[in-house]
C-alpha cells in the first residue's frame, strides 16, 4: 500500500524497528501523519497520539499534524480545547478543518455558530468530491446529536450526488426511525437491501421496523430471510416469535419460544415471553412447569410472585394469597411484589390499598403502561374521574394504541362533563369510532348514523354530554 509515493508497510516496519531498539525517531511530517493515521485506524489511539506529539516537536508548523492533533482533541471530547487549538491552524480552503470546528460547536450547543460556519463553507466553490464529503459528514454529525431533521436534510442532499453509499442510507433509516416516521425508515432500509440483498443487518433491521409498524407478517418474512443467513441467532429467533405472538399466531410463537429456550436456557427474557404466551393460551400447567424449570436453572428469586400470578390468572385468589404471604422480606420492595399486592387488594375490594400498591409499582417502574392502566381503573372505581383521566392521558402519550384507553378516556371526559377536555379527546377519534361511541353513550346500538357528517356526530355527542351534566345536577 502506497500513499503519496510512500510505502506504508515499509514505514511501519522502520518505525517499529527503531522503537524496539530504543532509537530516536525521526520522520518527515507527512510520514508522521501517515503513521498516526494508520495506528488510529487500527484503534491504537495512544500510539497515534504519541506519533502526533512527537511529530509536532520536530515539525511544529505542519498543518497535517496540527489537524490530526485537533482530531484527537475532538475524539477525546475536549471540544473547547479543540476549538482553541484550531485557531492556530491555517485554513487551506479544505473542509476537514470546518468539519472539526462544526463538530466541536455542535457538542457545545453553539448552534448559531454552527450555522454560520456551514453557510460560509457552502458559499465556497467546493469541488464536487469535497461538497459530497462535507454534507455527508454533516448528516452523520447531526444524527449523533439527535438533530434528526437536519441530519435528514443533509443526508438526502448527499444521496442526490451518490445514491449508493450504504452508510448514508443506514443513517437515513435511523433518523426516520427516531422521528417515528417508520414508513420512510422502511423505505430506506429497503434501498439498503436493494444494494446488498444478503445484508444480515439489513434484514434484521427491517424486521424490527415492520414489527414496530405493526406489519407483523412482513416482520416474520424479514426475520426468516435473516435466519437463512445466520440460522443460529437466538435474538432474531426471539424477534420472529414475538412477531408471531403479536400477530395472534400463538401456537407458532410458543413453538419458537420453546426452541429459543432449548438454545438459550439462561435467557430470562425467553421465560417471560413464554409465560405470557402460555397465559394467553390459558396453559396454566405449562406455566407452572416452566416456572419450576426457571427456578432449577436460575434460582428461586421472584419465583413465589410468579407462581402467585399464575393462580390469579386462574382466578384462584386463595392460593395466590397464600404464596404472596410466603414472599421473602428481601423481595418486598420489587415491582412484581407491588403489582401482586395491588391485584389482591383490588380483588378484596380494598381499592385504597390497591391504589397505594400500584403507586409504589409506578415509582419502581416509571411510565409502565400496565401500572398506569390499573391506576386509571382503580381511580374510576373510587370515582376519582379527573385523576383517572390524568392516568389515561399519560398512558396514551406513551402508548397511543393501548387497548380501550382512548374510549375509556372519552367516557371519563363525558362523565366529568367539561366541554374543552371532552372535545380534545373527540379530536383523536375517527368518524367510525365517533359513531360507535355515540351508539354506546345513547344506548341505541342499532341506530343508523351513516348519514351524519363529523360535525353532526360531535354535536350529538356534546348534546349527550350536556344532558348528562344536567341529570347529575338535578340528581345531586
């Protein structure tokens, strides 16, 4: 391998020979730079930094070595020091120095200075290769600091110059995924697979995206392609099983989860997934056998609570309570303990105790969907409607498609009677969902509202809400 007429292999051999003999090392500035870049690419940053510092002692004004020194400062996240040092480097019109300054400014949050530097660089008549390198690196940088809109704008401009750079396409798919625009993320991931149809990571990533987008059939197909490339990857097998489960193919999902367990018997997540699948199929004996197996391999911690939950699934609260009372003291501040305590208290009609238990669970697992769901239900039972609405609103922010959450919030807003909050939740309903809600509220499930437009449906719903408020005022 030669660079600038120099054979890097001979240069490395000479350098390592001199170092082994303890001789004073002398090279030209470009030779020091080549060696430093080689060791940096090999991941040996200490060696690279030593070469840069040694080279600068001999060639203190070398722009190449000074630029490499600035790169090392940025790599070490010493952004202020890097910016100060770069003031001493002459700008030869290239984009490397600009990019290092921009990266440092970005990480320091100095966005106005970033924009000024980007604009001044783009105003130059850059050669097409420099322009491509500049906007592509900007896209990568903005992705690194979670500024996904700006990352997308630069990376999409980059694809207009070169649409086959797989690193750019991967970053575009990532940026759109982080923005929640899954269709665009899938589109770019498909472009990556067009470039490399046998990309293992490409098939795994698109399987994840399809699953997140609730296209579970396509997710299963994508994971199948990945498994033809690497059939021993248990992680992908688990994701395929989960996609089958979410697509209501419970039997096939269970078979795959059981296969995962054979291949990875120490994986706790497989036990949890398989327990959930068995519960959905009401296969309680298999649940108990699986819990026994888990205890045998992984120990008894948390086992009592797991067995108690099986009895709750069977509506056998007496046995569940017996096991709850046997939970060791060391496990009484856990999420599972508080959830079990809440379930048992709720069953006994102790709604205040249940609420307290669920609130403790919420402190252990902040933003947990199941906890928010239970807190909302307990609040409704206690006629704490505003509180229930708060929990459901938080739940919908975390999981917009959580089953029945939107309709329950609508009913609570209806019960409370305040117009603006009621109108706010109504805006989230489709026309069909509004008609279904109107049927339920009016108790006329067979009424035909097909000739109603959205405005008329909302008018009828608000009339029903106002009648409910009037009825409650008369009653109380």
